[in-house]
C-alpha cells in the first residue's frame, strides 16, 4: 500500500520481545509495480519455504550462525481500516493504484458508480494532470481513465455489484461509460 519496491522473508529465533530474535536466514524479494498482495503472498510463501529448507540443512549440519537483529529496522503493519477500501478520487493516481494492489484479493478496493458498488481489482496509473476527481477523462486502449487528484487511473479489471470480475474495457462498453461520467 505504501508503494515500496522491496520486501522479504526472515527466519529468526523467537524471543519474548516481538520481532527481536536473532536471524538465521533472510531473502529480499522485489515488488513489481503491478504486483498484487495475493501474488506477493505466493512469492513470499515460496521463498519462505526455500529458506526454511536451507535453515534445516544448516541446523542439522551444526553450522547455523545467527546474526543479531537490528530492532531499529523493525516495521509495524497496521490493520487495514474499512475506510481504506473505498477509493477517494482526490488522492493521486499512484496512491490509489497501490491501494488497489494491496487490497487484492481481499478485501478489495471499491468505489461507487451509478449508485452501486464497483470493486476495482487491477489498475494502471497515468501521470500528468487529470482534473475532475472521479470523472472519466477519456480512454486508454478502450479502458476508462478516471481523473484523480493527480494523474489518472486506468481501470483494467472491475467487478460490478452482484457480478463476477470483468475486464475494464468490456465493463465500460457494456455499461456505456462515456467521457464526463462520474465515480463516487
């Protein structure tokens, strides 16, 4: 959600204090600009299993070496507030794009269009000025572009209330979305 481009997994020994035990192994993992939380969870699970297997080798072989953890680098991930799920079009497009990625697959980001909830699953931010917070400012390869506080957000995959996920261009065509239409 913060738009960071790197995360990772760490195997460490548990101590009474939270996230303070000595580290046995770590693996940094890049976060791509389109990677969703669900995709990242799969990548981290795989990388975590690999360092776990390697740590067993070290422990069973008797050559495991622990490194003290720098507690000043520990980070806290706050609980996602339900209010964060709703997109505020006054915010910059990149911030909204990162929120959509972070909330996919659960709980999902949403907005309101024509009085109904519209889940937003995949987007692409556009730089530049797109005034008209929440207004369709045009189309990018037939996908609707919604103006934000700064830039525009291309809606690549959406899910109308009571329906399954759709490509943004198919939804726009079926819903007859046009320039000037507003999202809440």
